[in-house]
C-alpha cells in the first residue's frame, strides 16, 4: 500500500514532559598552579618538544631560547627580567648576588695550582654553587688566552715556542701593573724590566734580588 506525502507530513512526535539539563562538552581545566607536578610535566610536554626542536634547528641551548623569550617579553616592562634573559641568551651564568664571587684571576690561579681540567672546573662550579660564585669556564678560557703570547709549532709539530719574545715581556709587564692597580698601588711612569736568562748563577746576582 502506497503512502501519500500528505499523510507523512502531518506526523509529529509526542512532546516530552521531562527536560534534561545539558552537561558541558568538556570539563573545566584546573589552573596550572593547582595541578600536581606530574600533570605540570604532562601539560608542558608538547611545549618542551617544540623548544627542543627549535633549539636544535638554530644551534642554541634550551636556556638560550628561554633567555631570549624572557628578554623579548620583558624588554619594555621589566628591565631586571630582561637583563636576566639577556644573560641566559649570551650563555652567561646567572650568579647569586648574595654569595661571594671568585674573580677570574682567582679562578685561574685555582685551576693552575691544582691542575684542574675543564671537567674538574665544571664539577667545582656545580659543587660550590651554594657557597661561592665561580666564573663560567668560557670566561676563564678567554681570560687565559689574553695572558698567553702567540705560540708557534716547531720540531715537526712536536714542540712549541713563543713567536715574539717582546710580546711575552709586554704581557708580563702589563700583568704586573694590572695586579698592582687592582690593589690600589701607585705604579711609576718609568719602569725597568730585568729577567734571568737561565745562566747558572744568574739568580744570585744582586740585580735580581
């Protein structure tokens, strides 16, 4: 039996007398400060992955990326945070201002006196972080390079020697003057420089006493 269109158009479902409240599509997410450490790590997982990829693609460390973000976001509103971010981006170590500082000369003296390697200095810096600020290895190396004369290889690259003897003398004199100035000791304008040449008995001469 065929059903005409007019007979179907007049049909309407029975009205319901029960009204149900619609539940929200998604549960409200708790604030980041309210969740546990595990949930914090889970939420930051994607962001950390993006930061890792960005740092790797641009030959940067994670601290440099975060540092530049801190610098960029606070440049106009918070100079202190911007400065911290700039230090991170430049690869500098942010030091605790309440701790005593080991200056570059002291760090270099400690490194040479104990014959510490780069790894040894990194461990020392980490171990003493709560007690004293040790300069970054990068700055110790740059400071050391400024105190060493230009060296040239010899004996088929089996040995080295100072290329310009005058440079070594100038560095030694300037180093002595800088140390005296750091101790607020006045240095005469005209100085005479004397040194031993390695001959036997030269050390006993009165000119070197």
